[in-house]
C-alpha cells in the first residue's frame, strides 16, 4: 500500500534557546476511510466509521463528519475527532483517519466551539462484548482539502473557537489555502498547515484576526516528539504570503516552524498592515519570486522576535526581510524586529541579503545579522529609510558592502525632491565585510543628503570600514576584534556571535536613548538585562559576569511643566547581576517639588527589574524657566560600592506661544534655461498669541549654480553665489489667524538644466507648539527638452520555467523626451504595476506558477505626452516530464 508521508523537522528559537529535532513522521494510508462533510444533527464525537444522523455522537455511535457535528453542536460544545480507529473482533485493525468534504471548505466555524483531534477510537468486539473507548493522543487528525477546497474557515466577530490536534493539508482557495480566519479570535494548538495553495496566503490567511498559538501543557521534550507544533510547510501562493498572510488585526503567532513555502512576495510571511506578533520559532528555506524571502512587511507595525531566520532566498530584494513602509514613526506604527538570528539568507545579485528597507522606519534591537549574501547591502540595504538600530551584530555578510544607504531619486515631473536615508546605529558590531557601511550621495547638500549616524561602533576585519560620497558621522569607535565565543552552528556552537568575558566590546558602548516603544532596549538577545557591569556592551550580546550589578535607566529625564501642574519621571531599576540583591533608594529635590514614590527599600532577584518614579508638583507661583532637580540614589546592600543614580529635571514654561506656519508656491513649476520663476511665501500666525510677532524667513536655493539673478523684496538680503536669502517679516497684532505674504523672482542660468529646489523655513521670537509646519519645499524643473515619447521597445526571454523570475526591460525613445516617464506593466496572471521614474528604461521581473504562453505588456507615457505600448510573449514550461511506453516483445 502506498502512503502519503509527511516528514516535519522543527527547530524552535526561544531567545537564546534553540530546540532541534525531528517532529516525527505522519503516515496517512491512501486507503484510509474518507469522511464526507454533510449536514445533520449535533454531536460531540466524530469518526469515519460513524454515521451522520439523529442520535449520533455518543461514544459507541459517533458521527461521520466534522461539519455535521459542528452544525448540530450547542455553543461552547466540544467536538472530539478520531485520529486513529482500532476495530475488529478477535484480531484488531488500526486505521488512520482522513476527513474531507465536497464544498468550498472541509470545516466552517462561525461559533465558539472546541475541536479536539488526536483521539484514538477503540471499538473492539471480544468474547464478553464490545469494548468502546475514546483515548486522547498527540497525533493530529488529517483534514485533507484534496487540492480542491480549503481545510478550515473561521469567521465571526468576537467568536473564540479552539482548534487542537488537527492537521490541514492540500487545501486550495483564493485566500488561505488551508486556513482562513476573519474577525475572530481562535486558538490553534498543534495544528500543522501543510501543502496548501492560494493566490494569497498559501497556508494561512488572517484578516482582522486576533488568532493565537497556544502550546497548552506540552513540555519542550514532548514538543520534539509530537507531530507538529504549528509547522507551516510546503505551502505556496501565486502572489503574496506563501506560508502566512496577515491582513490587519493583531494575531499572536508563536513557536512557528515556517519552512519551504513559496510566493511572489513574502515566501514565508506577508503582513499587510496590522500589528501581528511573531515570536519564537524558525523561518527557514522559504522562497520569494520577487521580494521578501522570509518576511514582507507592508506598512505593518509587526513585532518579530526570537526567531531563527535562516537560508531564505529572494529572486528580487530582501531575502530575509523586506520592509515596505511605514515612513512615519510612532509606538502605534513602528515595526520592531528584536532578538533574532538572521543568517545565510541569499538575495544573489540583488539587494539586501538580511534586510531591505523601502521608505521605512523601524526599530532593530539585539539582532545577529550574519553570513547573508547580496550584491549590495548584504546585511542591510536602505532605500530612503531611517531605521533606529540598537545593539546589533552585523558580521561576515558577503557582497560589496555590509550596510548600504541610498535615496529615492527626485522626480522631474511632477517635481519631487529626493528622499534620503537617515539611519542611526547605536552600539553596533560591524565586522568582516568588503565595506562595512556604504553611504551613497544624492548630489545635494543637507538636509537632502544621505546620512548615517553611528555611535559606539566596533569595527574589525573590514577591507574598508566606510565608503561612499554621502555623509557618515561616527563617534566612540572601537577598532579591535570582538572576540566571539564561536560563529558556527549547533551542536558545535551553542551561542554563536556571543562575546567572551574580556572582549573589547564589553562595557565599551554608549548610553542608549529610550526612543523605541516597549522594553526591548532593557534586554540583550538572550533576555539578560542590559547594561551590566560598568556599561553597555557593543553588539547583540551583553556579558553578565558580576554577582552584583545595578543600573537606573534612564540616567537623565527632563520634562517641561506649567505652574500648578504635576508631572511624573519614570525609571527602571535593574538588577543586572547574577544574585539577588536589596537596594536602598533616596531622592533629594531642590527646591523641593519632587518626591520619590513607592518603597525606598527594594529587593530584586537576579536579572529582574522594577519601575521607580518621581512625582513633581509645580507650585502655582512658579515662574518661567524656574526648575526642580531631583537626584535619585541607589545603593546595593550586598556591595555598598555598587551604586546607581539618575537626575530628573523639571523646567517651568510660561512664555507666550505662537504657531507659525509657512506655505510656498512657484509659478511656473517648469521653465527653460534662462527662464524666470516667481516664488510666493505665505506666513501665518495660527495663535494663540495675538500680539506683534517679528519673524525671520530663511530660503536656500539648491543648486546655486542654477541661479542667474533674482529680484528680492526690500526686507530681504541674499548671497546669490551661495543661494541663500534672509527676510525679516512682522506679523501684525490681530486676532489669529494672521497672514503675511511676500514674493521673489528668480531667473535660471542659461546653461543649467535640472531641478531647482527651494527650501524655506520661518522662525519667530516665541515658542512654537507645532514646529513641524515651520518649513516648506518647492521643486522647479529647468529643461530645454519638451519632446513627447515616440516609441517603446520591450526585451526579455522568450522561454522560461515555472518558479523562476523572468526580467523584462522597456526602453523608450527619443532620448531627448521630457522626463519623467510612467511605466505601467501588465502580465498574464499577475497584478498590474505602475511607477514613474526619471529614466529612459525600466525593468520588471515576473514569476509564474503555471505553464503556458504569457503576454507581458508595458504602456509608457512621458511628461510631454506620447503614450506608447509594447508587448512580448514568453512560453513558461513546467519542468521535465518522463513518458514511459509499454515494453512489447515480438517473436
């Protein structure tokens, strides 16, 4: 008898703990009884040998199908589902069950029920009668979509079903091949998701869900022996999310084994918005035909922690992670990627082996980013992105650079200035690269120049530590070997990229600003508190070797306050030693507004912490700029020489405030060399102050070489060689809003062609509560060309294979056509893609999962018109097939 055998290997990463081992082998005989899902009366027990009908569900008369039991069950009921049936008379026979259906889903759940698989159903005839027993077990029951339907569908606002010990295999659907969850909060326990197929979410699709993965009362050793602890394996999606697709919601996915899934984008996991938590487990050997081999985060505030992200590949960019936004930073929107091992991911000749950031701002804390491969940015590639990077180890990534920064180019029409990258790196190990950090140049001065800011970096073994024409600022550097314990893999290397006790990275870091939400900055990759000893260590690991060590974080807190206002300074008291300790706390306030809250004697076990707060009550009589300074002192009783402290400064602000805003317009926004543009500035006092406000308008025109002459207002002075202008403005004493306008005319140089950028800002003499609207920018394009497009050609291969990315290049003419050009790509079985670039050619890759002839179409339009279309056909083959002919012997 042939068998369907699924072998599942799981490696779980829990902070520093990696559990490795085989999960066992599923064997589902092809000849097992198949239960067809139908409707009927309710019951609680299900086995394929049962019968759907009135009265089914008792121990000796189970129902036949899962859906029949669900339809008849009451709210909160449990459905027991047999994995094995033991039957017969004198000789018993054991049968492995398999459940399927004939509709769109094998199982549909719209109520809060509990489905429990794994049961062994005994019904054996003996000489004394029939023995019937239902014994719980650990092997999931097989729910088989037969490549024709989805395995599990859950939908219902607020419902909380539990699904346990069911394996979902060979499901197919548009979204969520094996499992689809919408508007529900289910719990999954030991539910393998295998070999599903969909357009989106080959394994699971979670929409506005709060799904959670619960291990239940299962020990780590049992985990290694049972058949699956949410392995998500061998699933595929034509477009996004080979293993998992998250759309909104806040699901909590823990202890995952996401292995060998494929998709165009996000081979392992694709998250579109939402705030998913993905923590603990392994994401390994997933593949993306385009971007994001392991993860594709699309405007998602995901938290990804304690994972081993190993050996994923992308035919495009971002083999480990591809982050597409968000471009703003807040506790609600920022993705946080912490305490992960990101190794051996391969983007080949493309960009971003470990990470690719596209117009994204994120927090990276305590990650080991090592041995990844890409042409540029083998560890990390930043495109118009500004992540905050704390305590990461970036090591031995192969390619032209470990970290690569570049910008989003400016656009000619409509005029858009370039968007630079502004990342910050704090306490980072950067070792063994061709170039440690490469910063590309925008060709423009600050603030439009790419800039990398590094503080507390350890450099070692790089051919060049830094390179590129962009701006690089670094301080508190260490130039020495990090002295790792080891850099290999289990079992020979239990703690890769950890520091030895006397490493030059120990206590060599700088104090960290607490700018990220959550508590990640208080811990290292192993979950040990930092800092320990004399200071912060550099890199993902914090060496903890002292019996007694105490810190109070942050060491400085400053807050503004108004008279008669109460403010609270919050700190974290850390026992970063190896033994329990008791601490005496005191607070000294001058002039006496501050009071230390809570106990003044605190006992903490090793590697634990507690909040410490100071309450400051500002008196009504306080005057502007008066301040209170409270000093907190902490002393260890075990070692009185072991001390910590913090300074809290509260400053009174009573000055008048005025919200000034600046508007800027240009007419025209495109002109020939030697042409003139008029800039109009509008300065508004939005209140609350209603008196006279003197203000200064500062203008910087870039590049100065584009300027031939200008005509300034009488209240303005400037330096045309430097391209800057300063104007004095007086806003009248009136009820806000109060508007003041001025203009200036600028004539472009006869020999200049390109962008002319106007960057302006306004500064008043009062405090401004909304400084974000004090600046404005305007781009004007100077060009001799005004030619429409006349032709587009499309090149690319004429044949290809399933699963292989196929690049196509569109080239427009004439080369004197007015830029930019908009390219709209359309291809068989692919979503359309459109973007506008200042280039006469454009490239796009497509990956197909079905064989046959495919048509690729590109439609182009230029700034001066002239829409053109080109098409190309490619034949996709499905691989090698063998045809066996019968052997005929002729006498």
